[in-house]
C-alpha cells in the first residue's frame, strides 16, 4: 500500500530473516469402517455405517519440535522484579517428560452414518441421510511453515523503531547486531526465543469434524426427465484457523491509545540479552509490558481448532436424459454459509479481531455464495450415416458432415460478501443501513455501494461492523462456455476427436471486488477485472 511504498522511498525496511532447519516430519493415519445394508421392505432400504479415524500426531526424525508451555514458570521468573510471576517457557519433544508427538493423539473420532431410500411410488423416491465426517488433522506432517520449529530456527527481526514512530535503522544495514543462528543440542533450553516472536503455542489441535444431513425428493417426469429437490446442511465443529496471536492487547488496553507507544524503562533490560530483540534495550513501549507474555513480542498458535460453521442450502436439479441426440442438466442452489473463523480458499478471506470472543466474528463466510445456477447441455447434430438427416449418405460425405456435437455450459452466481476494513483499525463502524445501489455494473464502478453507511472508528478502537457485509457483495458471475466436437471413427474402439472450445465465449467482464477499506481514497471503487477475457482453444484427441 501507500505506507509501504513511502517506507521504501525513505529506505526504512521491515521484516525478518529466519534460518530454518530441513524438517523431516512424519505422521500416521489409520481408518476403519463398517457398513451394512438392510432391505427393510420392497420400497425401503436403510444403510448404516461407523467409521473410526485415528491420526497419530507428527514426529520429527531428530525431535526438532518446540512447544510453548503456558503453565511452566518462565526461565527468567524471579529475575524481573516488575513481573515476579512470569509464566511460559519453551519445551522440546523427546526431552524430559514430553513425548515425541507435538500433541496427544485424538482417539475419540467415531463417525456414525445412516441413510435411507424410500420408493413412494413408481416415479417418486425419497432419500435422507446423516453422517459425521472428520477433516484433516492439524497434527499431520508439515515443514517449518506448520509451526513448532521455532526452537531450532534462527529468527532475527528488524528493529526499525522503538516507539513505532522514529526510525533507528535503514536499508543499508538492516541487521546492525547480526543475525541469530539456529541452535541445537545442549544450547536448547526454556530461554529459546525470549524477547522474540514464535509460533509454538497450542490452543487446540484436535481433529475438526462436520455433521452433514440431507433430505431429497426425486421425481421422474415423462420418459426421460428427472426433477430432484434437496435440503442439505452442514455443521462444522472445531474448524481450523490459520494463526492466532495470543500475546495481543485486549480491546480495553488498545483503547488507552497512544500512551501504549510511549517509551518507558524496560524491566527486562540486562535480563534478556539477545541484541536483536527490542526487549534488550534500556527502554521499551509501555504496551509491550501489558501483554499476557511481556517477555515475548508475539506468541502465535497455528492451525488452532477453535472455529464453528453452519451451512444450509436448497438445491434443485432438472435432468433430461440423453434421447434423440440431446441431453440437458440444470442445477440451482440457494445457500447460506455462516462461520466465525474463515479459512483460505479460492475466494476472499477475513481475519479475526479477538480470539477470546468469537461471537464478534460470527458472520457470513467471505466465500458465501447465496445463489448459483448452472445449465449444461450436449446436442449431437442429426446429420450423417444412421442419423435423422442423411442416414444413407456415402462415407466420404459422412466423414465431413457426420458426427458433429455441440456443448454448452452457462454459469450464473451471486457475488461474495464484502470483507470490510478501515484505515487505522481492523474494521469500520456501520453507521447506517445504506442505500441499495442499482443499475448496470459499468455505471457503478466509482461507487459500487453506499459508502456513507460506514465510518472510520475513533483511533485505537475496533469498529462495530461485522467481518463481512450480507447486503453488499462483489460482482456476480454470468459466464458461457461453448464448444464444438467432431468425431472421426477410424476403426472399432479407436477414434479421433477434433475440439474447438471457447471459454467466456461472449467476452463478458466480471469486475473485481471494490475497495472496502473505509477512509481509503478509493473506498467503494472498483479498479480491476476478476475474470480472464475470452479464450479459444483447438485440440485433437485420440480415444481408444
């Protein structure tokens, strides 16, 4: 952004350097499944099952895993008069009473399932089901990016300022005190990472699980058409969130304001000796001393299983089965996806403000799609030998005229909820409902939504806006993909297929999300395109 570019022009760097070990981690996974089908009557079939998942948490070949223990007295407890009861120390797998795993195995992952199908009459079938499904374990094998390698990583942060305002170094020498090498062997003890940031804390690493249930009614209409309506839902428990800093100030402490940036006497001076740490200096910011673990700059828990989600949907499918060279399938979904800890995916994401109060985070998922319609079809042209037109034509003509096929997919989808932000704060204040702006997308690029509904909150305060806006969304999708195939029979079981495919056939634009940062000069404006332009593709495929 602008601030980063200004820092670059002034020659003020930010960041760190990490010398990481070549992690060699391993985890094991076992699953057992029982299933039984019951033909209760001529019309009713019931199936029941039970699955058991066992993830054995990862170990590292040389026990190079570090775990931050909240409950242990700090190795410098008693040496800092201002903090006589400091807690938190680094421990290491395979040392002392700690085993080789980073976390105890989650051994209660029993997942029952039940489903039924009932034939109401010759044309109508009712289906229903319920099941519990366990997700990927956060304790699976991972490299340094998965956390818990801090004790074996040489991490050096750039100390660009002591008060957050006045620069004390420049890009010519970003590490004037040198860099920290990785440690091993006898050098490992509870003092590792003192005065630095680390990613070795654990809130919960249990396996996420999801409860799925559905009810559907399927009806055959005529000889070749099926209509199906479905209610499908999903409830997620203990879903993962990427990273949570457990050393943040509370909302009340942040509200104190600029006094948190004031430099005061550092009680850790002479105790924390790492010259690359801000806590080794004679003075330190007042806010640092208010943190839950003031002897660290950050205490981060990764892949924490703390979230919840809820998904409800109405789904409808209409299918005309292949007959007379033609088939079509239409699917419509109306849904709502609510959660309190969004994860990375193909769409936008949103962070959380306060991990101790996830009720503040409950909102539509940043990737919620309220409505989606997809229509696809295949049509074999009725020309050529054995077809309606030209059934007896010569093979030479059939080689050119026969065996043509047209295909099409039309996709329509509502946009994603806007992920709101604010200058100087995590989120803006929602001060009004806001006017719903209508009209062509091209006419609203400079004011995509009613920006007067949001305001920048007072300094050092969280805004009251939800993570996402249910009433303001990004530009939706209206896309068409068309193709033409020509099949060339060569001999029995072997044919060539020429394909001419077009993607975004009509070159329709889908605009990117508007700027959703209140207080920014471009707030509410759309300045980019989200989808690629029309693409044409030729291909020759051999099928045997």
